[in-house]
């Protein structure tokens, strides 16, 4: 399993600095995971700035956009298995009437 | 109003996974029940069953009964309609238009992202009928169920692998940072759990690499005359070397 470590920032910065800061956050988390024993080759750090906010700008939860998320990368056997299982489950239920 | 229908569903908190057996209005295993409360004089009714049996963080919607449309022919009663499932989540909406013949919908994603633990949803089902012979009621979504509030189960462990079409690792406490800094200020307790997950699924990393064949590779891409020339040059050089060696 390979994991994408995705860094995000809150609104209110210039796009370039937001991308840089989100990348640094992702790399910081990646370093912490490597210290826990995870091979660096299985992690990919990427910064998204505020392209993908989880909460709207004026939301009281907007500070929670300052975060890091983890996504299983396509291409691994685990991703393929989970993806196929989910597709089969959706087809089985949605096609039965 | 002939088509006003009220439906209410209540969900159990910790349902058993995988198996689900429906009766006409409820799920036996997860005890998802529908409460039908139309006045007796109403001609139409609909039931909406929300079921958690398919998993902890996804659920299955099933409409077990729908209205009969007055004013239209009986042949068009069998779901010659389209149905809309409408979700409210953080003041945003997502709508699914489904064919009228479909009575079930499997919901495990919202805005192309998997539904995560601890989320709140409002689910509402609307439907309409195909106009037949000019006798159907006015156009639009004329049938509607009552809005049902749904709360997905909260995550118990620090980190877990969410199984969906877009699998990802979800952490119980959000990993937060100090303002304008790359310094972790909260949620660091989830990092050992994520590392444990990564080590647990280490075998799946091997399938990333392509397979290699160690058998003798054929030469179908080399034309036969070219192979003959190479062989002839090799043979002649060998003979030349042998002659020089024999003479010298």
C-alpha cells in the first residue's frame, strides 16, 4: 500500500505561499511517519494549498481546513481490491430493483 | 393534496455488518424501521428504509412502496418515473437522479469523496410520474418523503482504512497545524496508528511492481535474413581465427 500525504491550508494566503506551506506540512507528517518505521518509498507528500477546502471560508469550522489527509494511491494491490469490491457492491445494490 | 406522504426512519447505532434481510417495511438485522403516519383518508403512501447493514460508514436506501398515481393508466404505475435522492451536508446539496424502476440506492460517497465517520446527513426522497394521456397531475416532483436525519458512526480507533472506491485512511482527530507554520499542533497521536496500518498492509506494496519473465526471449522481431548474416559473420570470424591460430 502506498499512501499520499496531502497537505492543506486555510484561506487567507497567497496561492504560491499556500502551496508551499501545504507541501511543507505534508512533508513534516511524512517525516514523522518515516520515524515510525514506514518506508519513505511508500509515501508521497503533496501540497494542495486551499484548492480543496473541507469547510467553507466563512464557516466556524474553517480553521479545520488547516490539515493533512491520507489517501491510498492507485496502482497498489490494496487500492485495486478495495475499488473493485466497492464497485461490485454498488452495482449489486443499485442494479437490483 | 393526494401525494403528501410522511416517512420517518430510525437507525440503530451499531448494526451488524454485511447481511441484511428486509421485510416489507423494515430491516430485521439492523432494525432500521420506518414509521408510516399518513392520515387514513390519504390514498397514497411511501416507505423509505435506511439500512446500515452494508457497512458502518455507508448505507443503503430502499423504497419499499411508492404511490400509485391517480389520473393515469395502470400500465404506467410501475415506476414510469424518475426519483431524486437529495442530501444536505454542510449547506451543500447533492442530487441523484435515478430511473424510476430503481428502488434501491447505495450511498457511500458524497461529492466524490467517501462518507466519513461522524458525518451528518439529511436524506430526502422525491419522485414524479410519467405523464400518461394528459391525465397525470402537474409536472415536477410531486411526491416527497419526510427528511430523515442520518449520523454515521463515530470512529473508535485512532485511524482506520475507509473502504470505498477511493480508499483512504481516516483519522479520529484531525491532524492540525499552527498558523502559517508546518508544526503539528494536534492529532499527532494518530501517526503511530497510521504507521501500524502501513505495516499491516506492507504486502500489498509488492504488487506495484511489474512482473518479470526470466525465460529465453524469442527473436520474432529480427528478420530471418538479418539473423543469417549475423550467424555467417560470426562463423567466418571463427574460421578466420582458427586459420590464423593454426598457421601461426
